[in-house]
C-alpha cells in the first residue's frame, strides 16, 4: 500500500509499504480521510522524541471498516486500562498510553490496523473528510468538561488561536450554551473563521475579563495573556503545545485565586460526544489533497500560512 512515511529527521517520503495485519482485538480500516495536525508539524520540525522514524504519522482519521463496510472515525488514543490513571477513569493520561500516528502507525496510509474498540460508527451521511475533524472536536469536548467541573458561572469565554483547535472549542462552547464566546488570532482571516463556528466576536487580542480563557496556541506569550484575561476565581485552560514556556505571573494566580489547568486528549465519552457534533463541521474549514501529495502538503504547511484551518488527505479516487 501507499503511505507517507517519516523516514528520518525532517524527512517525509511517499513509499510502498506492507499492508497492516490486525492483531488480537483489532480491525483494519481503509483510510478515507486523514487530517494533518499542527502538533505533527511542530513535532516534525522540532524532531520531537515522541515521533521516531520510520513512522506512519496521522492521528486524525476516518474510513471504512474492512470487516463490515461501516464508515467509522478512529479514536487514536490506546490506553492500558490497568494503571492507576485508568482505574480513576482518566484514560487520557494513562501511564502506558500509545497514540496511533505517534507511537505506532497511523492514518497517513491507505490502510491502518486499529483497536476495534477505538472505532466509532459515524452518523449517516457524514463525509469522511469532515469526520477527520472529530479528533480536535474531542479535545475541545474534554477541555470544556474540565471547565464545567472546576468553574462556576461560565458566561464569557475567550479563546486564543483560531486554528482547528480554537475553532473546535468555539463549536463545543456554543453547543453547550455559553452566552459569549470571543476568539482572537493575529491573522484577521483566521479569526474570521471562528465566526462561521458561532463565535460572538473576533479580534487580535482579548478585551475585558473572561470567566474562562482557552489557550489553543501554547506559547509563553499566549499563556500569559490567558491568565491575565481571566477574572478572579476564573480558569485558564492550556491546550496548545507550541512551546514549553510558562510565561505567566504566579503571584497573580495566588492573589486572585485563578486556576490554570492543562487539557490533554479525551476519554471515550468525550470522543463519543465529539462524533455527535460532527454535523457542525463546515466544508470551508478544510482543503482536500490526495495522499500522493501528502509530502508536498506537509512541507507547504511548515512554510506558509494556509487559507483554511485544516488540510485533509484522501485516497486518489476521492481527490
């Protein structure tokens, strides 16, 4: 089969590789669409130790289950079910977790072997290209659930970054009935995308105080901005992974009892809830490219600002 393979530091190649074989409690999925994630671009550019070549990346994917023809979206998080985190129900931070496309082969290929329990049947009529955006939606569902568990009276939400994750948080927040959602981005064009997701206001910087601010970028500057913009007893949620800089004033957190929480991945329930929100995905959010152009698309995203917030690779016959 054809696959886009991370073969060496800063090197991707379109290769012919052996088809995967299903192990115990696994199934084969014919990949119909796979998104290129910002975290993959970051990891590739920084030569992250979490992605070791040779590797077929791609953790945002949907396709057809070979065994029965069902159209499914794949949850890439594989947890052990036995560690202390799993026993508490926090499977997203399983001590032995493995992510498809990071520690084992993912969706930048024609076929992928995945745990059977990680396949979610899609609502009828869902385009596979749209389903490739379920994974970022699941991140947003999880992040908002953390907020609901920690913060009272959430009426004003700020979101820093109008990439796919920021737009996903917008969708989830508005679906949950949040009254005012404001999204900011240094690019006016990208900020405007959030309006199509239901944002009430967009701009280049947050104005006023917010009950909750989600940082979907992840730099020292954006983390500091998130903490500064929340009210006393408010919550800043860090989702973005751009850098390891903290950037904020710890004394401000103490004096105003502000909360800073990290949000990583999702539980099974979060992912299932995201599947139900796939109908909110809009076609203008993503561009479609054939898998054979995956190396070029990946390289282009490293050097230019795209006109859409997601690039999705599909089989040749669909493209």
